[in-house]
C-alpha cells in the first residue's frame, strides 16, 4: 500500500480533511501532560493549578486595595496638614496594594516555573516518539518524503505542544477563572447592570476575535506552507550542492528559492496587516465597554451610590481583564495553528509501516547462515514487476554473485533480504527460518551491508567506522581500518580518526567513503555479508587490495555479491545472471563463459572496456615518459650550451 507523504497531507488540510479539535488534541496530549510513570510531574500539575487559582484571587483582590487607599485619601484636606491617623491608614492601604501586586507576580511566575517541566517533558516525549516512529516506517515512506518539509513539520509540532500547553493552561484557563471572579466581584460590589455590561463587552470582543482570527488563520496557514516550500527548496539545493556546481545552476537555484520566498513575503505582509486589523478592532470594542462601565460609575458617584474609590476599582479591574483578553486573539490563533501542527505529527504517528514484525515474531537464530530464495516474485507497483519466480541458495560459508544488466532486479534482492519490502509471493529463509516470521532487528543484526552509494554521518571518521559496533575499542577500529586499506590515509590527516567527514561524507572522496563503509561492516562482523557494488568507487589498484580484504573477511561467512564489474566475482562459488527479473544463467565463471550466453557477452564487453582503459593508461604513461625524456634532453642541451659559454669566456680572458 502506498504511504501518503507530507505534500498529500498539506493537500488534505486545504480540502479540510482530518480537521483536529481542541478537545481531540487535548485528549491525545493528556498522556504526555499527565504521564502515568511520573508522579513528580503530576504533583507539579496539581500545584500549578493551585497557584493559578491563588494568583487569580490575588489579582481580583488587588484593585480593592487600591480602592480602599483612594477612599482613605479622598476625605483628606487638599490644603493644610492632614490628620496623622488618616494619613497612616492611606499609607498602610497603599503598602497593602504593593504587597498584593508582588504576591500576584510571585504566584504567576511560580505557576509558570512549575509547569515548564511538565510542558517540556511532553515536548521531549512526543518528539522522541515521532523520531523513533520515523525510523520504524518503511523504505517506501522515506523514498517519497521531502526532508525539508518533514523536518519543518517536526519542528512546528514540537513548538505546537509548548504553545498549546502555554496558551491553554497559562493564559486561556486563568482568563476564564479571572472573568468569573471579576463578574462575582462586580455583582457583589455593584449590581447586575455592571455584570451585564462587562459580559456583553467580553462576548462581542470574543466573537470579533474569533471571526478575525479565522480569517487570519487561512492567511497564516498559506504563509506556513510557503515557508515549508522555501525551506524544502533550500535544503534540497544544498544537499545537491555538487550537482548545482556541475551545471553552473547557482542563478537558477537562487531564482527558484527567491520565487518561494517572494510568496512567503507576500503572505507575511498580509499576516501583519490582518494582525493590525484584529488588534485595532479589539481595542475599540473593549474601550467602548470600559467607558460604558465607568460612565455608569460616574453616575453612581454623582448620586452618592458609589465612591471615587469605586471608580478607581472599576478602571483597575477592567484594565487587568483587558491584558489577558488582549491575548485571546493570539491564544485562539495559536491554539488553532498548534492543533494543525500537532495533527501533522499525529498523522506521521498514524502512518503504518509496510513491513512490520508479525505477532509472536522470534529473534533469528543463525547457526550456519544459509540463505535461500524460494520462487520469489516482487513488484514495486502493479505495473512494474521486478522479480519473477527467483529461486537460488547461498550455502553457508559460500559466495554467490548476482550479475546482470541495469534494471534486472539485482539491488531489489538485497532490499528484500533486509526486509525493506515484502515479496509479492514466495519466501526467503535463513537457516530454514522464514525471515517474515522473525524480528527485523535480529535479521538486520545478522547481515552486513556495503552499499553502492555510501552516505556517512556528519561526524568523525571514528564515529562512522564504529557505527558498525559502537562498543568496539579504538584498537579494534584501527585494525579494521588497516584491513580496509584506509588506516594510512586517516593517520595522514591532521586530526586523524577525529577528522570530520562533512555532510553525507562530502569531505572524503568516493573511494575513501567506500572504504569507511567496508570498515564499519567488517567491524560489525556479521555471519552474512551483502556487497552491493562494494568496490565501485575505487581505482583498479585499490580495488584489488580491497577485494583481497573482502575475501579475507568473507571466509567462513555466507556472502552475496551484487556487481556490474565481473572481474570482482570470478572467485564466486556460483554466479547468477539476472535478466528481466529471472535467473537466465547460473554456474561458476568458467562454466558460464563456456555457455557463450549473456554472461559471456557481458564478460567480453568488459574485457574490451578494460583493454581500452589499459591502452589509454599506457598511452598516457608513454606520453609522460616521452615528456620526461624531452625535458631531460633539453636540460642536457642547456647544460652543454652553458659549458661552451664558459669555455668561450675562459678563452677570452686568456
């Protein structure tokens, strides 16, 4: 079954498929926020909730301290000396106001500090789960994915978890609690009209915020998609740096990237303009509501129903409420966007691998290492059949080579043996055990692979060789590197085994990368070796040396060699000639030559190519020798001319 990639997911989002909800997202995030195995984090959540409620109680009580201080100051005479007791009372209430504000700040910051460990633990757990899941997905998914887009989804997903936790638990929930407490305070200190006015203000405010934010979300989503597209193009171009240079396509790549960034620029401008519209509308709505409430209080002060302190109380409460409400547009937008980003991560988590361990799968037990293909058929898709009833056996400790023209299905055999794909029919066994019935980890631990295209980690040479067995000592690594004919080169580098190989190993030549790959496979020391054009990037001299090393390491191991250069497989116990998905010929080197069939034709063409290359090499060497002789002759003539000149000068002096 074909796996949907990230691009198809974006298309689904545009169609409106799989829209997540806050409730659904919260339900899926809850196990990460309330982990069953972390009692300390549960305690932090509970304590943070207590501090949040305490903080809002202090927040609502703080304006009352200001009201009491104002009322205490109101009767004091504007001229002359005020009464000492009245002044002391006003100062005490002012101090109380300051203490309340300090308590409000401390409880808020304490709540945030407590919850930080909870949110970041959720981020780490979910990010690690997605990372592990990506490695469990089948090769098909990774062949279809776009690295730049996928890394952007993971980055946004991590940020989205933090956003949801921060906005919902630290802004949205406290704002709801604060509004409820302020409504109760208004009802207690004033009357229902004030509660109605503030409720109407908040409702209109939230309705406007929701409408405007929904409008903005469409713009922001398009902006994010354009950002992902630009990032994908940048990474794709940088990964193909050498290809860009080969074709002198720097301007073309810059123009391609600039087009993507131009779209991102246009949408970013729209995003900022829409934010200005949102903020302006929010300010107008809330200011109208606040002025209406204050006007009601002014009327009450004139009728002696309220005091000046009540006016100050209302103003302070409304301003305090406005601060979290002002963030509600951002909260709504961020939560909506975070839901989209988290849903993308959950889409990745919902991907099921094509190849998975079957229930009750047991570890592979390798006693001898005999590999057998039994009538194996395989197709990447229904219209593209690759293998047709392939059957062969690689006996324990023997070497079997698979050759044939490009597209015959040689590399497909290696992918099936590693269980990157499942056969359409037939089965593959190792020591009589069907590899479909064993765990993938034990299967791959038993096979060593030297691929045709070697990609290295952007780390040291030591790290890349030790990747074959991470508990290997440096002495073992050095010995293996010497066997792989790369130790001398490594020691010639300034940092030796600590030298960085660069992105994908680009600091090393093709042959050097290939020898590192051979070394790490030799270090792994598996009972079964799979060599897919293992010496393809090496020169003839080095190829012979590496071939000798591979023959040494393959002794006593079952070895399957996939090759184009037939000279590397002449020693094989059996050679299989694959053509159009079937084994057309099989036998030892001499037997196949005697048949005069496909193998003999391939061998003849290779000998012609080798002869031509040898002729060119000899011609180059001869030309070099002639040049050296000419240079020597010219040097001799120059020396003779110099001697004659000196003799002439000597005669003149005489």
